[in-house]
């Protein structure tokens, strides 16, 4: 049996918390072809591409002391995970 590359797909309606699912491709399988197939499937379900020029940018900043670098990095990852889950 071949080696697998695993990744996650996140999808949903803008403004709602999305869904995620795992998928795996055999090494050497063309991920771009797979992504095209997923995009066509989603378009058939009524989803549409977004014009990235019309999207808003969200910047989250907070201060921390130099001796809090490790805690700040952990917080950054937690916030990033939450934003990815909620916003896609």
C-alpha cells in the first residue's frame, strides 16, 4: 500500500461557523486535480468563488512582555486556530 498525504478541507457559508473534513491523497496523486473536483462539487451545491479584493482583512494584535514569548506564541496559535475554525 502507498504512502498517504493527509490534509483538511474547510468549507461553509460566510458568516457561519464552517465544517472541516480530512482527506488523504496517495503520494504522487495530483492535489490540484483533486481540488478542482472539490471546487466543481461545491459550485454544483450553490457555492461561489469570492473575489478576494472585496474581502476585509482582520488583524488581531495584543501586547506581551519579552519574558512571555512562549505564552504569547501559544496564545497566537490558539487564536489562529479559533479564527480559522470560525472564519475559514
